[in-house]
C-alpha cells in the first residue's frame, strides 16, 4: 500500500516538475561595463573598443557607463557592490586596483577580494622624458646631473601617489638619482608646463610621450619595459640604460564582481582571449602607445597574479617615498 501511495504521489508531482522553467544561460540580458574615469582617457578608449567586440561574442547588448571620482574608487565601488551575476563589469587599472589600496585609508572595497579578474587588455610602459633641447641624452646623463645638484632637477608626474609618481620613486631607488618630484593634477596637466620649458623632465606613460617625441617636442630617453617597443624601436629600455630589470607601467583590463558565476567568467575569459588576438585590436593598442596583453596576462589567473604583484610594487614604492594612506 505504501509503495502504491508513493508512486501515485510521484506521478501527481510530474506536471509541476515539468512546469519549472529551465535556468537561463548566461548572458540573457544586457551587460554593463563601468569605466571609473571620465571619457577620453586610455581606460575609456579601451572600453569603447571592447564594447562592440564583447557585444558580438556574448550575443547581448553591452553598455559602457563612466563613473569617475576619487581616483577610480567611485566606479570600482559600484562594481564591487553589484550583484555577483556577471552583468556588471569594471574597466580596471592601476589607480583603483594597485594604487588606491596603498594610499587611501578608507577604501570602500577590497581590491584583492571584491573583483574577479577576466583578463588584461593593454599595458602602457612608463618612460623618462627630457626637453629636446637639453643636454640629457641618456638615463646616465640625468642620474649624473641629479647627483651633482641633488633635488634641483624637477620631474613632472600625474600627481602625488599616482601610478607615475610611484614608478618615479621606484626609479629613484633603483638608479640612485636625486630628483625633485613635481606633481600635477593628471598626466595631461604636466604636458603644457613641460612644453613651456618650466620643467626639464617628465616621468609619464609612453602613450602620453609618444606624440610629443614624434613631433620633436620631447625626447624619450628610456622606456620601463622588458623590451624595446615596436612603436619606437630606437628608444632603449631602462635595463639597457643602466637600471637593470627596472620595469614600470600602467595597465587596463576587464574585471567582474567577485563571486560571479563560473559560466559568466568562462565566457568572458574566452571573449577577452579572442579579442586581444585580433590584428585590428592589437594595431589600435600599438597606435595608442601601448602593448596588447599576451599569453597568461589575458587570462583570469594571469591577470589576477599581475594585479597582486603590481599592488606589492606599489606598497614598496610608497614606503620608499614616505607616502602614507590617508
């Protein structure tokens, strides 16, 4: 009797089971990409380049939204606090991921835990730039001049505790130079003063210096990259210029909210891996003065490792410069 009753109950439940809707495959609605900076910069440009490519590969609309503020922390917080469903993504870079955790005491997110890296899109090496009319032809020239007159040779950066400032401090520690840091409100803000001859040197992103170098308005002395750049192969690396192993740069990549579904991460990771291999995408990155991410850097695990390593480099540089979180 009990077996018969159980069978009847199971049979009665079958229509209800059939009525349950199948779980929708990801993505089944638009995806939002948040850029934590104003329109026009590298991060925003890369977001606009990724948007149509991601849209095509994911089969859903992809909407780019700019949320600037607090050095990228406002936009990063929005992604960190979003539902972990893979539908809110971040265009991440040094500022919110590697610099702000070191210099902002009350950061409203945990850069190491609140994001799920998808893949890096581009790296932009930093470089040392001199006035074209100056006597500085090499890194050795700058180091020697700075040692002869400590703190008399000014170097412009994007600002106190910016990525280029931390790179400058790392360069000073590695080279033994005695340079004077001249901070500005953004990398672009330093350029007019440099062009006017008010500061003799810049430590900036290669993408900022490249058009100036090509126009004869600046002289790039060395790039902080592992190898010479295809956009300017005649310019040596820091290692070639007497600072062995010194590399520094900015990066831009794609991240999701921490805890996003495995299916979403798999599809996003596959899409990024394909995009960075496209010839036209690589050409755009080179044209911007950057290098397209390759190999492990374009994967979730490789990008996560790079962010962790860059965060540690930022901590070391900040300590060397006496920068404390505020």
